[in-house]
C-alpha cells in the first residue's frame, strides 16, 4: 500500500514537471524561433513525453533494483542510455512523421539534437538520484525497524526466561517442605498446598504484565511469605513498611520475591534463632525506593554485590527494562545485609 502510494506521488510529481516544461518549451520555440503553435506544441509534447516515459522507467528500475553506493556508475550509464534513446526517437519521429516540409524546423531539429540529449540526461539523472536516495532511506528505516523489533523480542524473551528460571527453584523447595510436613503435620501441609496454589495462580496471571502497583506486588509477596513461614515456623518474621503515597507507584511484576528469597536464604541459613526480614518502601524524586534488610553473621557469611542468582536476575531485569545498571545496590552494615532497589516512575 505504501509503495503504491509512493509510486503514484512520483508519477504525479513528474507529470507536473513535464507539463510545466511543455508549456515553457512551447513558449520558447514560438518566441525565439518564430514557430507556429502547432509546430512548437508538437515538438515539446513529443520530446517531454519521451523524457517522462524514460523517467518512469528509471523509477521502476530502481524500485526493484537498488545499487549499492559504490555502484553509482550504474545510474550514470543507465541515465545516459535512456537520454540518448529519447533524443534519437524524438529526432526520428519529428523528422519522418511530422513537418517534413518545414525546412526551418528540420534545421532546428538537427542543430538541437545534442542539447536535447543533455537536457534529457539531466532530467532522467535527477529522477534517478532522487529515487535512489528515497528508496535507500526507506530501506535503512526498514532495517532499523527490524533491528528494533528483533531487540524487543529478544529482550522480552530474556525477561520471560528470567521469570521462569526463578519459579522451579522456589517450587521444589516448597514441595520438599510439603513432603516433610505431610507425615508429622498434615494440617499445615494442606495449608501450605493451598497457599502454594494461590501463589502460583497469581504468578501465572502476572506473567503477561510488565508493571504492577506496589500494593498489588506486596499482596502477592505476602502469599510467598506465608508459605515460607510455614516452612520455617517461628524463626521467620517479616515487617513491611509502606504508605499511601507508594501504594500506587509501579514496579516490574514479580520483582520482589527473588530479593526477599535471597534475604531469607542468607538470613536464616547463616544465623541461629529468629530473624526479621524488613521490607520498606518510600518515594523520592519520581523514584520508588524499596529496601530489603536481613540479618547475617559476618563470621559465616560474606555477602557481596550481586550475591546469588536471585539478585543477579533482578539486576538483569532492571537493566533490560530501564537501560540502567545502578538500580540495584547491596551493602553490608554491621550485622545487616541491605538490598536497595530504585524503580523510575513513568512521567
């Protein structure tokens, strides 16, 4: 559709130029050489019609075959050939079929042959160059669009892959815990199965969502925490701090669960007794700041930037979505390990 529209515009533009040239040449022949209107108009129409046809041939040739910049010599040869053909056909037609008895016109026809060929070449070469530039630009835009779409699909595939890699790890841990509870504490095992079902159902619903509100993300996170509390019992306590201002702010769906899972892993596995995982959200400078803190034992644990697959996956997702590398930072302060996430908000 776009190509047909472009072709129509080129034809109309070229026809308009040829019409103006017909009028101009007719007037020039009548005023300069004193030819009558019939002779001047016939000469002008015949020549410009040939040039118009040659220009159209040039346009269609380049539409289907666009030479590379280094092959510009092709345009020169093709335009010279078409111009020469226009000049020869015009002279032959006017000399043998029109005004054979008009001696003055026949002398003018012979003397203007070379000039007509040069004029035809300039016109055809101009059409060829404009056509080549136009289709070259269109081809570059199409190539850039394909690259952008390929990059977009690749990014979306990687984001989906990152989310999918997180779920089996958590699912296997939960199923192992359910298996352990089934014999000794069947009621808690049934409760955990229901909680796991609710969590996975919510996860599936969110797979196609790019951004969700913090309020929705925290509700889903609470399902995950309820499952973990069944696994670890009284040893795991959580504290979630947010306010009305941050509740409606958005973040990538399912972003917090791997961060909190990392906090639980390094908090519970390296300490004895109860621990508290603190999740705090605040807003500043059009950014949503989420801080996750967990205790750790400096003598048995050595947290570092990007510890674990969970934090690496979160950092990669943020990089893909926001094209920034500074949105996730970790820091060990005394016996606390602190993970901070910055989420830029839409304008």
